[in-house]
C-alpha cells in the first residue's frame, strides 16, 4: 500500500511525530479505513528514507492510544472507532476475578 506520508528533516518535530501525526490525520479523515493494513515498517521506512525504528516508534505510539492494532505476523491494521482500547489488567481486577 502506498501512503502519502512525507517527512521534513528541517522541521523541529521528530520524524516519528511527523509520521504519527500524518497517519492519525488519515485515520480521522477516513482515508485509512478500519481494517486497512498499514505498510510494513521496512516498506514505509524505505519509501521515506528513514530508519525502521522511526516508523516503529510511530506505529507503537498509535497502538498505545488504540488507533492501530497488531495482527501478529500479518501486520498492523487500523482499528475501528467503535472499539475501545483494551483495559489494562490491574491487581484489583485480577483479585475480583478470583472471587
């Protein structure tokens, strides 16, 4: 998949933030629909001429806010707006389940 993502090395924001913000805008605008697979880290990094860890950071940040989910070896997909971020398991919720 070819995304219209650009990176400007002269901007004060990190390249990771630039990529994350552009992907987030595409998700909000509906350009990237729920269930759409994102390009692999390597594919996007090569097209932008950046290191893979820059793209990985952007993807992980989007995953942490629930915008993207990992499908294991299949890749990462855009989450639907209706899905909630999974609740983190806390000690209190684990105790409640044991009772």
